[in-house]
C-alpha cells in the first residue's frame, strides 16, 4: 500500500526542528515517532495524528477529520485528516501541533518481545 510522498515531505519539513524524530514504515504507511512515541503519519493520502483522547470527539466533528478505524475498531485518540482539511499551512500546522502537544504526555507503547 503506497502512501502520499508529498504529504510525507510536508511532515518531514514541519518536524525538522523537533528532536528525536524517527520515521518508521508501519500499517501500510509511514509513521513519525517523536520521543519514541507514535505522533503523526501518512496513511494513503491522509494525515494520521495521535491526539489527546479527551479532544477526540471535538476534533472529529470538524470537516475532513475522522476516527482512525484501521482494523474496523475505532481508535480513540487517533484521527485521520483529509487533504481538504489541511490545504493551508495554518490548517496543517494545527493538526501537527495538536499531535505534538499530546506527544509530551502520551505513553510509549510496549515493545514486542
């Protein structure tokens, strides 16, 4: 499954001043790990953001944003943002900043054995 390279480039540029960022191919897309924790990524043509679950319902009520339902199980705190909701730099930065803000308090997932 291919992912949008242009969107990946936008994310790389936006995160270029964020320390400890790693790119990991995951879930058929590309994930950007910040401080060892999943933060943002690209799934096909959409931006994936890990956000505060307390903000999930408010954010998914906005046009172009929906719950990540990768395994047919809705994942609270994980959203997908369509291109239409991140066309401007301000829109794009909003979603990235939301994910970076939660990354500071998010727990890292357990590593597999």
